[in-house]
C-alpha cells in the first residue's frame, strides 16, 4: 500500500512539472503476482509497483520488439496489444526477472 501511495505522489509531482496523460493498468503475472503500471505523457514513461516496491520513472528506450522502459536499474517490457499484450519486469542490476507473463486485467 505504501509503495502505491508513493507512486501516486510521484505521478502527481510529475504532473506539476508538465501536463501529462495518465493511464493506469493492473497486470496479473505468472504465479498470481500482480503489477500496477502508471503510464504517463503518451506512454513515453511509466511508474511500476510490484511487491510493495516502486520502480521509476522508467523511460522508453530502444527495443528489438515491443516497448521497453528503463532507468538503468529496472526494465518494464511490454509486447503485443489487446488480447496479446504481455509484459515483464526485470532487475537490470541482477538480471533477474521479477515478474513475467504479465497480462492486463481488463
């Protein structure tokens, strides 16, 4: 809960700096894990809450496929759209996948 409050505060702080479009999505991942993502400014950056930790802002970076967001410490990678949309959260420090096979809850 605390991480979610921090993310909402962070999104509000960014909103003070510039006008942003905000889209919030909740994802259900492998193993029943849940991730919340708050996309901002036309999907060019995202804040992610997973396991009571907030990651971000993650900025859009080049990807071979899909859309990848990173801050050099964590990445959120989204591929597909609609019914085929799937995402994963990875620690770039350890190379470990934190959440995989994340599908948006519609």
